[in-house]
């Protein structure tokens, strides 16, 4: 059996992408309306990264629904994938700028088990 090009499996993947878009959009809207995401770098990172995921999902779904020749597809792809790229850069930069680097090696305090008395 050839599962690589199975139309059923390809269609199931398309459906899963469509289904995944709904909770992605709901999370983005709920998070943006209920959290003070704009106050922290991590919050802004979540909004940008999730927005990029939503955009890329919309770009791919548009191609699946309308085919690869719909008007404006080149611009939709350029904007969507550029936003995804920028989102990933922000994601990385935020992580690198907020992680804590210890200035001294971490050592655990000595316990009674560490002594020979």
C-alpha cells in the first residue's frame, strides 16, 4: 500500500489543519482580550507567535480551498510567511533576552548526609 500519496490521508490532514485553526484563533482572541499581554515581553511574544501561526494556517487553507491560482495568492503568501518569520525572530529574541544566566555555578547547600560525622 502506498500511504504517501493517499487522497484520504491528504484530505484528513487538510481537515486537521482547518480544525486546528479554530482553537488557535480562539486562544489569540481570548488571550488578547483577557490578559495584559502588552506589559511583558513574554506576553507580546505569545501574541506575535500565535498570530503568525494563525496567518500561516490561513495562507495554507486558502490554497487548499481556492487552489493555487486565486488572485493575490503571491501577496498573501509573502505577507503571511513574512509575519511568521518575524514572529519566530521575536520569539527567539524574547527568549534569549529574558532567560536568566547564573553568574556563579549553582551548588546545592550541604546537608547532614554530606558530612562524615
